[in-house]
């Protein structure tokens, strides 16, 4: 299926495989550990069995990070103190391997790819995201991370989160890279005006993206849809990625089964979106950088959860007594 | 310093290096990311600079996990439904590579060593822990994890935490591997009786360990002291490790600078001890297995935090504009 369209991708996204999940739960009950003693990692590994349709599911390696970069018209409204040229400068920094996401990716053996989303309309951006996921999976990736770079991109993220969840602009608008009270009040009013002007309908995700989204938000939604269609998990990063996740789930609710929440960003909209999606983040350390950094930190945890189902002895095989 | 005594080790534990920490903070301010955007990872990397006395501090690899195994007289009082023979069976499982800690360690490239703590008196156990840390550092480890295995060992851990923090038996006694309400009430009363009988003095850690501790708790305290004396960080696992940490800090308060809280165990005493020590865990996923598992999950996060100081470009070097 070369270069699948959005419609073809949506048709390929399906539910979790219930028998594989039951098999993973049953296997967990026989492994040499007290029942439930791995906490949230047990259900995570069960869900990944459901995604792959096999028990155990494949160990999710190697990982590939796609950093979607874009610029934003809302920049002109004074929502950030950073120069807009930083988006392009940081793209060069990613390509040179000098950004935080590169350092974190080297730690865990993940590749980093930068995708320039230059289009202003959402459908090509969504389909660029789908194609990126397809390509990375074809190249061998077995888990994906959606990262982002775009000066001013927390403003459209806030508007998207408000549009999809019904939360107020005050609940979802945050300080991004670190803005003062005055600029935060202005940024919140910009989000509120955008929502009042466009009145986006959450049942029409392409319309929401067209009205208040940015290129990388749309591309990330497509990336998640593309991964889910291939039944490969995506680890969700911070507020940009989770706003894309809301769009992806609005396109196809079953995409949720492929999403692993990597971390809780300090940006308030991220927590609103995670709660709406029912996702519980693996890491919660106050990061607010984007680029995919928080999600990359979670990659070894996801792999460890799956390794348990491959490598841990059963009570029977190890000759360990049960209670 | 072959086989240092407890007294020699205590004399070698010192404070964090303030100029190295200042240098790490200054370096962070020049890296290509918004100030503070890595949240708790920034202060973690600063502290590790203070521990090593260099900026940047060494990347904390390779990691070595020492699983201290012991049996406990309190087993006879009916505090767990598991047969006592499971301690020894699990030691064989660790040696065969079939336990969860082995799977997690393989994911992150850590070695796993099992140390049988057969002695019933605390000083030899503490010094066995010191020697283990010395040996692993001599063999090249640059970060250590203290794990544990011992049927019934959450009972002495609860008593240690109550003794060192002043918390009540009800606050610190938990379900361990998963016991019912009736056994939990009995276990709590066993802890309360031990404390009432011995009235351990928290200013005398060897006395507290002798009165209510177990071999692996004492060994883990020594292990942390030995690591701190070598200025190598120790990632703290769950309720057993953190009860050992309380003893280590009672021996030498500066040991705290070498301790990184790996995760928050679901066992209630762990949170009491972490709060008392002022440690904020890196991972909080409801694990309650011990073996060092939660700490091993955190190892890549610690390494990632340090990598930032080695590998991320500065605004100046990367030609990225500042706000």
C-alpha cells in the first residue's frame, strides 16, 4: 500500500485483539513474581499484545523518532518571546545531532528523523504524517515517537485541546517555553478568539485542524494513524503530540490502542488531554521541551514491560514454589 | 583501601562539590533549550556533578545491580503466605537470568550480581555491602543499584522505617507481595511489638539494624555508604532499599548526595521514607516487586540527564538565537 490516503489509513485502523490480551494476562499469572507486582507495566504489555495480535508481542525495538517542524502564522500575534528563526535553526541542530532529543535518542538507540511540514492546509500534513510512519515501519522501526519543533506551536496546541475536549482556554493555555503573566494572558485571549471565530466542531477533525491547528499537529495526527494502521505503538510526547493524538482519536477511536503516554508535560493542556484520553503517563518529571524528549525517556520502560513476557521464567520452569 | 571497615568508609563520605554544581547550572543555561525545560532532570544532573566533583559528571555507565538475599526469623510469625524456600529458589532464578530484574537489566545493559547475606548480625552485613560496592566500582561500574530478595523482608523494612522516621506501624506496614486484610493487621501488630520491645534509637543505626533489621537491609545500607565513599551514585529501589537508605543516612548524612530515587514502590512505607529523605522518585508506576526492578527502570533516565551536559549544543555553538 504505497502512500496510502487518509481514507485508506482510517480503514486499516482496527481494535485490539482480545484473545492475545487474554493470553498475555494468563502468561503474566505464571511468571516468577507476585501477581500484579509490576503495576502499570503489566497492563501496558497486555495492551501491546492486543495491538500486535500476538503473545508475547514483539519487543518494541528499534525505535524511530520523527520530529515534525513547522512555523505558525499566530507567531505574529506576540505569543512567544523567541525569534521565529529559531524553528529553522533548531532543525539544523537536530540534523547535526546537538539537540536534547538527539542525546536522549542516542541513550536508547533510537533514530531521529526531521520532517519539515511546510504546508498550511491539514490534509497534506496529515498524509505526510501517515507516509512518515509507513516509511519508518518499512525501514524496520517497531515503535515510533512523534516529536515537534515550531516556535509558537503551544498556542495552536492549546486551541486544539480546547476544541476537542471542551476545556476552556484558561485551562489549556500555558507558559510554553516560559512566558510571563502578561504574555500568558494575551496568549490565552488569542486562543479564546480563535475558538470564538472558528467554532470548530470536534466531530470534524480535519475542520478543527484547518481552523486552529498547525502543520506539525496535523502531521502528528497522521503519523499516529499510520502507526496504528500498521499496528505499531507510538509513544506520545508532550502538549503538541497529545493535541495531535486528540485529532487522531477523533479520526479513528481505535487509534487509542496504539498510543502509549510517554510523559506528562508541565504544560497544563497536556494533562487536560491525557485525562480526556484516559492515558496515564510513564514519566512525570516536569519536562516541557517537546522535540519528543519525554517520550524517548519512556522507550526503555516500554521495552522492559514487553521483555518480561519474553524472558521471565514461569514458576513451573524455574522450580519456584507458589503461595 | 582493600576491604575498608565501616569506620573507614564513614570517614570517606563527604559533601557535594559546590563549584562543580555551579558549573553545571551555568552550562545548562547555555544549552539549546528553554531554561528549566528539562524539569527535574536538570537538578539531577547538577547533583551528579556535585557528587563526582566534575562538570560534566561522568556518564553513569555501565550499571551494576547487586541483589542482596536473606532469610528472616520473623517469617515464623506468619507475615506472608509464601514458603520461605522461595528466597533460595529465586536466588537460583536470578543466577539463571530468569527473574524480572534480569530482564530489565538486559534492556539497559546492567550486570546483575547476587549476594547471599547469611549473617544474622548487622556489622558484618553492613561491611559485606561496603565490600560489594567497592568491588563493583573497581570492576568498572559507574552507577549502582541495590536490589533485594527475602521472603518476609517487608516486615523488617516497615519496622526500620518506623524506627528511623517516627512514623506509626500502621503508616508503614503494607501488603508486600499481596496479603489480605487479616494478615496485614497481624503483620502490623508484629511490627508494633518489635518496636515496643526494642525501642530502637534512630541515632544508633547499628543498634536499629540489630534490633529490627534483616541482613539485606544492613547490607544495602553498607552498599550505599561504600558507593558514596567512592562518589558513585546509587539508584534506590523500593521499600527494602529505601529502609536501607534510612540507615545509611543515619550513619552519614552526606550519603544522601549519592542517592537517586529510582521509583516509588506501592508499599506505603516507601513513600514515608522517601518523604523523610526528601527524595522524589523518577518512576512511579505502581511496582512492588523489589529485586532492584524499579531502580533499573530509572537507569536510562539518569544516564539521559547526564548526557545532556556532554552532548547538547550551546546556543552559541549551534548558532541558535536566544529570546
